[in-house]
């Protein structure tokens, strides 16, 4: 059986190599029954093209991979 491998590529430079970038933050909010602040720790994960430095979110990459998958299904 033939195997085909397609890569997510940067739409700016067609590079297929990325590095992971993390951003860490806290999100504060008050609740009605207390004067104290409640917080959530948030970790954002993005991917940066190693060639042109363009940044992509995980959702953007997943959407593109689903498009590639759909294109191959439609070719059959």
C-alpha cells in the first residue's frame, strides 16, 4: 500500500519547521459572594516558523491539516 505524507507549511514561505512558543498568564475575576479575586492560570501555545518567524496558533494548524485531509478524500 502506498503511503503519502503531507506537511503543514508556512503560508508565507512554505517552510515546514516550527518551534513552540509558550505564553503564561493569570486571568483574575471577582465572584459575587467573596471579596477575594479568583484566578485561572492560562498557558497559550503557539508555533513560530523557523524561517520567516510567522506565528501560528494550534487552531490554525489543525484547520489547515483538516483541509489537507479533506483534499485527499475528495481526490478519491
